[in-house]
């Protein structure tokens, strides 16, 4: 596309030259058209050479090499351009007459000035295009480097969360081993399913999958806590198809279980809510415990969620925590990005 535009630009210049010559000499355009192509055709071909020079000679007007090469190229360019109109006579054997006319031609100086202007214009455009391409390539490289850095940071955060989750899960199983071996066996089976998701989930999953994983985690904890753990859920169907980072909800639920429910003999209630409003996914995890969740607000799990939100969404996503009169609430607010159809479950 670039070279086609280049050819069209020079074609337009040739037509303009022919019309200007026709108007100045009172000759019909069909007679001056050949001289338009004789003037602009060689200039267009030499412009390709100027483009090649701009690739090999770095822009530096203070460089002796830059000035020498472009000075020689300019001299050749204006010589060819200023003499192009006598070439037909030279080819047909009238070279001596043509050179005589050239020396006395009133347009020679004009052609030399015009050739200089054309060279400087072509060279300037060539360097401008290369500078733009270099800037664009640098921007792409910077963006790719930033993405790679984000992916590395997310991988490091995921690597931090997974051992934390495994440690807490094994602690839960250990609590069952001596008290109820049968339930401990079932817990180990469920733990395998949980670990498959925790260790092998993609960079983004549908909230439907994250929600299913969180429910499996709660079923795992119910083996240890029994009826002491009471769960209330309210999830909009529209929320299930939204893309979220994996392990974005479970750490908040785990925080509520461990700091709001597990240490209370009577247990307690956890309320989970997910809804979509104004193209935002709103998640809430609330417990009715003594409010100890505030002490864990900067722990590994919640801290990782907060950092991953910052890496993935910048300021477009928020995590807020609130001490309640009887309990603790954590709220997530994420921009909505829909998962492909069929991937929400």
C-alpha cells in the first residue's frame, strides 16, 4: 500500500507539472504531458534511492558521513532532474543542440532549485517515516515487555497463593485425621479436585468456574466444620459469564471461614453475593464473626488478590473491606469482560 501511494503521488505531481507547463507556454496539455513525466519520472525513481540511503545513513546532520553522502546524492539528483527535459533530443542524436539550449535556458536555475527542493522533501519524508516506524516498534516492544512483566508478576503471585492454599487445606485435613478418618479420606479426595483447579487454571476463567471452585472449597471445609459452617449465596446468572482471574474469590471466602467462623464453637454464617451492574461485576463476602477478618486483611490470600487486581486492572478494579457491628465484609468491584459462549459453567 505504501509504494502504491508513492507512485500515485508522483503521478499526480507529473500531471500538475504538465498542466503548469501548458498554462505557462500556451501549449496544449497533451504536448506538455511527456515533459511532465520526463521531469517527475526520474525524480520518482531517484526517490527510491533516497529511501534506501535513509535506511543506511542514520539521521545526524552533524555527521560528516551524513553530509557527504547526502551532498553527493543531492548533486546527482538535481543534475538528473535539471537535464531530464533534453533527454529525448540526446537519444535522437541531437545532443549538441540540446546542451546548447540547456546552457542558455531560462529555466535551468529553476530546475536546479526545484530538484533541490524535491530531494530535501523526499529525504525528509523518508526519515520521518522511519522515525515513526522506530517509535511504533519501540512502543510495541515496551508494551510487550510490560505484558511479560505483568505475566511474570502474576505467576509469582499465583505461586505465592498456591502453597498458602495447600498449607491451609492440609491443616484442615489434619484436623480430621484423628477425629474422623472416614471424613478425612473424603476430604483428601476433594482436595485433589481443588488442587487441579488451583494449579492448572488459565490466566482468566469464567466466574461460573471460579464460583464452582469456591463451592467445592466450602464443601471441603464443611467436612471439618459440619453444621457450624452455614452458607448463604446469591449469584446472578449474568455474573457467571464474566471473565475473572482464578483464585480471586476463594481467598476471601477462606479468610472469612478461618477468621470469622472456625474459632467459634457455635460456628457462624457466611454470605456470598455476585451480581452485575453497569457493566461491573460486584462480589461480596460477609461473615457474622467477631470481625477478626480485619486482622488478616493484609495476609497472603487477600494481599495477593489486591496485588493481582492492581496488575490486571490498574485503578479499574477495587477491593474494599469493612468492619461491621457483627462481622466483616470484603467487596470486589471488577470491570466486566464476557467469557466465550459455553465457557461460563
